[in-house]
């Protein structure tokens, strides 16, 4: 069985452990998509700035340039890529718990998730959001801004919300393992039949995600972010159940032998990756275009149309997760040195990229260039400097133990 040490790093396998090229590269690709996603938010048609409260804007920095294609691409990412990140992180939880036990597992997780989160929200995210503060017309000195950022402005964690939430899910998994060490994630054979076969597994996840997401969406709405107990532990309220479902789905799949289960290289998911990836784009285009159908708009009430769009959102989420898993398990088999470097740097890139993204967008605000050029420049700048930062940090022995 291939084991990746997600207990050490949620983005890439430990160099000393057996590494699976498909999951390494899928994780790296999702990190690239995160950088691209944040690079494009300033240039969408739905981008709006709230000068009175810059943190209430659709993005920290909003440019006047617009590119319609980014609306399509940004929403495609948003539907699934964080769910898939939680799934991949969950895959290796049980092997790590079995190997090291709950106390050692949590010790590693607090070191490699808790410490970067603490440093990130104290140092990196204020440095990133200072660009947004300046773009909103403020000229306070950095130290004055930093104090306001933590005490008055809500101490936003930016993309690091994923890090603390992953740590929270790991704590829950470790607690379950500590109480039921022999039974944790050992599902009955009848249920295992469902999760090991692509179409039944797809159906199960469709139902589970609908049950975990749709009621929360109905109660709290789509865009509400709130701290869990205290700042800066923010989460998108309607999605916490959805992300928990994907994390524990990964733990269930990872509890089995990856060479023989749902993610088997010779299984139905990997063999039929072309159909699964097509299905993911079909499902997304249904989400994009069906709710805009004038015939449906004339028939359905606004509430009915909202329900239809929410159901299609869940369908697209599950289809995209399965599509990308199928693509990488079925088609990615050869290692490339530059992708190995990217995969090893992915966690650090995730941690630091927001600083480079927001400052690149800020520097381009007054430049007379199309949104496509500004997006490409922001993405390139942020990726290259994040990658170089990662490579520099990985030369430091102490940092390498964490990152």
C-alpha cells in the first residue's frame, strides 16, 4: 500500500516515504489553482469594492479592469477545489494514526499546521492585507494598521482558514481514533462496496454532500463568514459540513488499500478518466447555464430557481472532485523534476502566496492594461516569488521540519 505522510505535510509526501506521483501532482495542481483563483478575483465582473469597509469587498483588491472569462473560471474553482483539498488531506489520516498513535499524530499536526497558522495570521496576512488597506485610500503607517487589523478589522486569516480547519478536523479524527482505535473508519463490507466503486461512491457522496450543505445554505446563506468561537478562526458557515464530509470521505477511502479501492490505478475511476473529466465539465456547465434559461425562469419561482441552482452546485462539486481524481489517477504516471519541486514547495506556496498576489494587484491598479494581462502578470509574479520563497525556506533545517 502506498502511504504518504500527510501527518507531516498536508500538501506533499515526506521525501523519505513512498510517494504517489498522481496524488503529489494533484495536490500541486490544486495549489496552482488556488494561486490563480486569488490572482483573478480582482478582475471579475462581480468584483465590488466597499471603500468604507474594505474587508466587505468581494476581494481585498478590486481593479477597474474586467474579464468575463474569469467569472467562469473563478466559479469553477470555487465549486470544488477546497473540498478536494480536504479529501486528499483525509486520505492519509488513518495510516498516520496507525503508524504513530494519536498523541504523536497531533504533535506533528500542531507543529506543521498550528505553528504556520499562528505565524501566518500574525505576520503574513497583515502584510498582505496592507495592500488592500492602501488600495482603499488609507495612508496609516504599517504599525498603526497592524494594530487595527487585529483589534478593529477582525483579524482576517485570508487563505489560512484552510490550515486551521484542517487542524480541527485532524483533532476530531485523532479523538475518534483514541476512543475506537480498532474500529476507526473500518466500515461494514456492504458500505465498503459502495465507496470502492466509482458510480455508487459518486451517488453516496452526492447524497451526503446535499445533506451536509443544502440545509446550512438555506439557513445561513452563501457568502457568510464568521469566526468559530473567536477570531481569527474564520470559516464559511454554510460549507463547514461539506468540508467535513469530504475530509472523512478521504479518511474512509484512505483506510482501505489505495491499490485496490476507489483510487486503484486499475479501477473503474482511473480507467475511465476521460469520461469522468468530461462529466465534471458537463455538470459545471449545467450549473452555469441552466439557471439562466429564460424558459425555466418563467416557470419557476425565485425560491424554486434557487433550490435548482443549489442542487446543481452540489452535483458540480461532486462531479469535479471525482473528475480530477480520475484524471490524475488514470493519466498521471510520470515524474517531472519541475513538478517534483512544485509539489515539495506547494505547502509553503499556499502559505505565502497571498502576500504576493495582493501587492501585485495593488501595483497594477493604475496601469492601463487589459484584465487578462493584469491577471497573467499577477499570477506569474505571485507563483514565481512564492516558489522562490519556498525554495529558500526549505534550505533552512528548522523551517524544513515544519514546511
